[in-house]
C-alpha cells in the first residue's frame, strides 16, 4: 500500500508519523537533524576530533562531507603503477625515501610526496661527429675532426649506447647528465685518437679505439656519479678529410699491394720449405744408412782379415795357395773364355756355352750339354782341373 493512499496510516517517506500527530506536524523532515546525524557519523569516522557542539546549520555539514571526500580522493591519488622496464623514485618533502620496481604502489601524494619514473631498459644513443635526422645523417665537423699523435687530421664518427643504472643519481645527483655524457664522450674520444698514429687508426685500430673510449668514459661517469652505464661504443667511420682523401686512397692501395705480395711470398715459402725439409731429411737418412753400411762392411772385412791372418800364421804356404786360387776363381768367373793348360798337349780354350746362352735369354738343356761333354775326352779333361784343384786343396787341409 502506498504511503499517500487512504488508510496508509499517515506514513511518509521521511519516517514521520501520521499527519495528524507526532513528528513535525506532518511536514517534511528537519534538515538540521539530518545534517547533525551525518556530522556525528563523520566525527566518529575521524576519531571524534570534530566539534560536537550545537549544529551551525546545513552549511557546516556539507563542508564536512566535502572535506572528508577530498581527503579520500587525495589519499587515493597516491596510488601509482610502475611499468615494466621503469623504476619509481619516491620523494617525501623532497627527500629520497626509496626506489620501487614495476607494479602497483602507494606513496604520499603531492604536496607531501612525489614519484618520478625513469626508464632503465631503454638504450639511449649519443652520436659524435654526425647527426641523424629523419633517416639521414649529416656530418658535424666541429665534433668529427681530430688530431692524431703524428699530427694528422682524421674524421671520426662514433655511436655510444648507454642506459640508466641508478635512477636517483640520474635524476638528482647531476644536472643534465645526457648532455654532460656527450661532452665527456667527445673529450675521451679525442684523447684516445691523440695517442695513436693515423695508419693504425685507419686500418686495424678501430676496435681498439672504440673499446678504449668506452672504458675511459665509464670511469669518468662513475667518478662523477651520473648513474649511467655504458653498453656499447662503435666507431661508425674513420676517414681522412675530404681534401686529402685521394692521396690517402693511393697510400692504402699501395699498402694493400704490399700486403698481398707478402702473403704470396709467405704462401710460396710455406709450400717450398716443407718440401726442402723432406728432401733434407731423406738425404740425411740415406747418408746415415750409407755410413752404417760402410762401417758394417769395414768391420766385416777387418774381421775376415783377422781370421785369415790367424790361419796364415799357422800355415803360410797353404794360405798363399788358397788365396791365389780364390782370387783366380773370382776373376775367371766373370770372363766368357778360359784357357786351360792340358798335360802333354796344346792349351785348350774353354767356352762356357751355357753362360752365353743365359746372357742371350736362351734356356739350354744342361743334361744334354753334359752328355755331349762326356762323349768328348778333350772337353771332359777341360772340366776336371777345377775339381782336381779343389781335391788337392782339401787334401792339404784347406776348405
């Protein structure tokens, strides 16, 4: 049943009684009473520190609510989120109280507190000797031109990558750290170039120049306390000034020709020396083998001579006869014709047909030749002297 329908008991939405009695005479609720109740609740919320005297009217209650809402909103504004790769530097009345990692955090809002966010994963780049603009580069000669140790001018371009290592030092310990880093980089690069000669810088010294510049620069930044860390330094280009580039190109080509000739000579030497070493080793081995052979043969001859000499001391005549016969046998074995003295007749010439046929590549029938010699007395007598000589030597005790 609706409150304003007949028989509703005189109820109203403000909690009053019947229209005919109680409450405020059937009128609307008392706003002062409502604000007084709200003020009491706010006072309880803040620990009863608000005055509890008589209400000053509806304006005082509204102000209290607004103050409470403002305090809540101000407290909620202290919630902040740090993104991945960033760090939050918390300050309370301008004093550093901590550094937060990525994630949600709360800190006193302004004007009590303040949070500064710094990107610590971004790789920042400093360019020395040139400047990149919209995908193009233009030279910056007052940065690029430097003097080497041998008083030559060289055009150097260097790129330096760095990151923020300590967010608090980066923000508050050094004024304009990025600009200071660029100036220190140029100074360090000039120092490194000034200690080296032009030929070294133009050829194999690029990597060393970049590494030495980064090392020197990191030491200076740590000493100043800038909160920056060097990541990589790369020499983009090192060239002589444009006015003298043709002369330098000719010198470089001559140097390359020299190096190519040296490499060719070294390759030829590498090919020739092992072969010569192998031949020398072979000659040495052959000489060593010949030496061993001669020594062994000499030792054998000496032993044989000593043995013959001992036998000669015991029977000199027999040894002389034996030596003579052995010598003649050795000499006559290499001749193709033999003269044999036959007793009581003319000397007989003995021709070894079997040896002659062997020299001509023929295979004689040795059995048939022996039978033919046996049928002829002259040839039979021509063969027997050697056997007789051996038998005579055997009878005399010579073997």
